[in-house]
């Protein structure tokens, strides 16, 4: 009976480890999103993480009959990427990201983790506006 309990405990521990890895550390998808950087900030109570949002062109409808802005909320764990995004407020950005199934508190509040800034477009100036 002792041998059975040891084997059952080890199998349960392995299954639990695989479940936790799959749920919180498995990269579900990777991709690129682009849009206007709405905000980017460092926040948190225990773990300070970088959080941001880009607003993409167009609209999406999660439920029939409604209309909502197409937003992409994300977190950043790399300091170099965070420094780039802190200087890009209001600009059009193109970001490479990884999607996890669930977030963990020390990685950020979002399932989407931005790993690289591909492009930051300079804001378009009006030809009639004076340059300061």
C-alpha cells in the first residue's frame, strides 16, 4: 500500500507540474500588433510591472448590435522595450508579442507580453503648423 501511495503521489505531482506549466508558462501564440500607443505605465502593489494599451484602427463587435474600440492591452517585462515605449506616447507603434493562457503577477496583468518594438512612426506634422 505504501508503494502505491508513493507512485500515486509522484504521478499527481508530475501532473500538477505539467498543468501549472501549461496554464501559466506555455506560450500559446506569438504575433505582431500595431496601433496608436494610448498609454504606457509602471504600476502594481507588490510587483511593479509595465502595462500599456494600443488602440488599433477600426472597430470590433464582441456582441451582436454593439460597437467598441479595438484595443490591445499588454505587459512588458524587458526594461529596454519599456524604455522605448515610454518615449513613444501617442505614436503609431508595431509590437511583437507572446500570448500566455493566464498571467502571473510578477510578469504583468495581461496575457500578452510585448517582447520587441518593431517600429515607431514619427507623428505627422501639419505643413501649416510652425516647428518649435
